[in-house]
C-alpha cells in the first residue's frame, strides 16, 4: 500500500492516532483496518516509538540522490553556455541537449544523458531550442 499524500504534520498525526488505538488494546490488524494502512506500517511505527520515543514518529524528507552538479557548477555551466556554442567548437549557435551533455562531460567530468540535460536546463530556467531548418536554407 503506497504512502498517503499530505503534509508531514498530517502523516505524523496519523501515526500518533494509530498508536493511540494500539495503546487501547486493539490488534495490529484492527488498527490497520481502522486507519486504512497495512498492519506492518503500524508495527514499524510502534518499533520506531519504542526505539526513539514520540519524536521517532516525525516525518523526515528523503534526501534523494546527490546532485551530479552542485549549485556553483550549475552557475559555471550557465556562464559557459552564454558564451555560445561556437566558443565550444560547434559550427552553429544552436545548443542541443547532446551538445550541452558533451560540454558538461568535458568541463566537469560528469556524464549526463541528453534526456536528463533537458530536465537540468529546465530547472535552470533555460528553454529548449529547436532548429528552424527552413530558415537556414530559405532566403528571407
């Protein structure tokens, strides 16, 4: 059963209410049924409370995977990209995700898949660039 969505306070309150039911003498299965969660979750919360007291029921955010490029490196990447693609040896001004991935690999020694470069650039408020092939071949 997946974790319920909600703020940390709501989730913590739910855990405390479940353990209050447990303290009244109800079984794990009955507490789980009343709270809409698995009995194994109730048991996990009970063990946490036994080990760490009431503070052990607090919701902690998962740190997730460490960033491949830190904040300072991201700022440096933006400065490098603002110099333009020709400054990095490309024949046109167009920045593609593959080109940006190559610059990241050369400058920082970090491998990014080109699909993930798009997500990275979005987080840095860079919009995608799309080549307009007809404008290159057609005179204006």
